[in-house]
C-alpha cells in the first residue's frame, strides 16, 4: 500500500480525485477520496487499490 493523504489519484470508475483521509482498519485501510465528478467516496483499500493509480 503506497498511497498517502493528499495524493492525486485516478480510479477506473470514479475518475480523478484527491485522498482526504486514510484510516487503518484491521489489516486494511479506509480511504476517503474526493473525486472531481462524483463527489466524495469512502472506499476500502483492499477493494480499491487495483482500481487506483497515482497521477
């Protein structure tokens, strides 16, 4: 897991956004990302990391 708060990312479905918060949850991370076109989404890293890339 190589993302941090403030990183600009692109998601395959939600488009471009910025990571607002990263919160550890057990062996996973809860990501709060503000996307340009779809607003703020709350995602679990285990499911989202394959769909995210830094930009």
